[in-house]
C-alpha cells in the first residue's frame, strides 16, 4: 500500500474500534490517578494518539482546564484527531488541543517538562523492551504519571469454540513478538541517530515487561483487565479484527494457510449470522510517582 492508503486504512480501523475501546478501558484506574494530578491546568501528552480516541474518553472523566498534546508519527492521523477534539472536562472546564509529530521511542524526561500526565492506547505491544524501559525512565525522572491502556495480553476466547482457535492464537502471538526492521534515521534524532537495525516487539509480553520497568524506575503500578467483548452488535469490528488476526497468524505460520482459509470462512459466516462472540484480552496499566498523595 502507499503511505496514503495505509493512513486511510488506519483511520477506518481506529474509528471502527473506538466504541469497543471505550467500553473496555478500566475506568476504576481514573480515581487512583486523580490525586496525582496538579490543581493547575492539566497538560496531558497522548503518545501514539491515532485519531484522538483516548482524549475523547478521558477528558470528560478528569476535572479542570486541560491542554492535550496529541503525539503521533503519522501526520494524516494527527489531522484527523484535531477534527474531533475532546469537548469539555468533567466539571465543564475547557479543553484545548495541539498536535506534535514525533516518535515515542525518542521521548526523554526533558520532553515531559510541564506535563501532568502521559497517556497511550494500544501502544506498548508495538515497542521493544528497551523502548518501554526508556518510557518508564522518562516518566519517573519527570515525576509524571502514565495511564497506558489496551495492551494486548495474548488471550482470545471464542464462543463457540473451534479446534483451530488455539493454534491460530499461538501463531498470532508469535507474530506479535516478531523482529522488525528498525527503520531509517529520524530528522529529530540527535546527530542523525537511527533506530537499531532490528527491533523485537513485545506483543503480548508488553504488560508484564512494562509493569516491571515502571516498578524498577521507582513508580507504583496498578494493573486492570480491559478486554474487548465483541458480540453480534459489533459484527463489523469482529469481522475486520478476525481477518487481520488470521492473516497475521498465517504470515507467521504459512503452513496454516489451507486450514486457516476454511476457518475464516466459517467464522465470518457465524459472525454474519449473529452466532459468534469473542473476548480479546487487553490490560490497562497506571504508573504513579512514588509517594502517597491520597
């Protein structure tokens, strides 16, 4: 696909999943966060913001004037995010938005100066262990809490069950842990520095790795499940997720292709008939600076 096509697909996918994301997020973490937020206007930095779904979900759950900095590498996603900014804080306070093109893997403590909160959704599993450790170190050094939502944990439960569920699930999880090209140098990197030649993604190991990294950095970590629960009302999302899930599994294990094709036809037919439900495991993580502020 061209860059424009990839961005267009990403926008469509993020719009499709926004409702399921909102229903899944662990709302019980928000009261734990509030005592660690300053009374001054909040500055919230949303990493890998996509189309801004986290802001639309969280802004109305936090009081006071807020300024959101939406960060993403994809300028097309940033352009989409500003078209639907959060409308108001929990107490009706104003919410403003700016966008910032950049790469989360280059974030440093100095970049968080004046930041009240770091947020992200569906991001940690796309990072490496070193990148997650860098994020944790930056937040800890800046004394900045982090609310990191919807990290995949590698658990998928179908109803009804199919004999291929487990094998495809294992292949998909291995695909999530794959090693990818590190990519070219970034203009913003110091001295023309580039990413490593290759990066091993954390995939379903990300929640455990991140919790350990934030704890090593001296922060207190709270973890809560945040599963997608997809039924007949989410048929279009289920179908699109299922196609991607099977495609990734087959990419990892090409020998599964013949059986996976018939599996996908069966599953899509069941979904179209309203006879399929899926629970897709995710986890939300809240990392708080040291010290009791209750």
